[in-house]
C-alpha cells in the first residue's frame, strides 16, 4: 500500500516491482524479483520455463499487474506458477487502481 500511495497508478509494472522489493527488504523480508523457476513435464526439466515477478521468503509468489482490470486468466496464471513452483500462497497486485485495497487478490493453491 505504501508503494501505491507514494507513486499512484499509471506506471510500468517493473517500477512497482522494484519499489515493492525495496520496501519488503527494508522490512527484513527476503524478496527476489524475476525469479526463474523450471518447468517439469514428463521427466523433462525446462530451465527458465517461467519467471515469477517476485518470490517472498522462498514461499509466496507475487504477480504484479498494472492493468485496467484483473481478468480470470491472471488468476489462472498465478495458480499455474504456484503449482509449478510448489508454493501454496500467492498474491495478484494490480497497481492500476485508485485505491490499492481494490487491487489485491489473494490466491491459494490446494488448500
């Protein structure tokens, strides 16, 4: 919320991503951006199969958007990342909103 309050809507996703990683790191959390995770399929492992916007504490995937409206495909994308990354919890953050509380969607895998 601090990042959105300070910057407002209308910027590129990468700007919000950098600022959010900075804020989380200042708060003592391990936050990495653009983390490549392999895709495993039928005994094959494809390195760099996908990149998550952020990985927090090696367990929470954060997908950052700056779109007019979150669509069902955005949630599906995050669920795929959670499943392939072996994570249970993720967040979709859409910074292109007037109030950040309207741009936060919590997504849980397999609970």
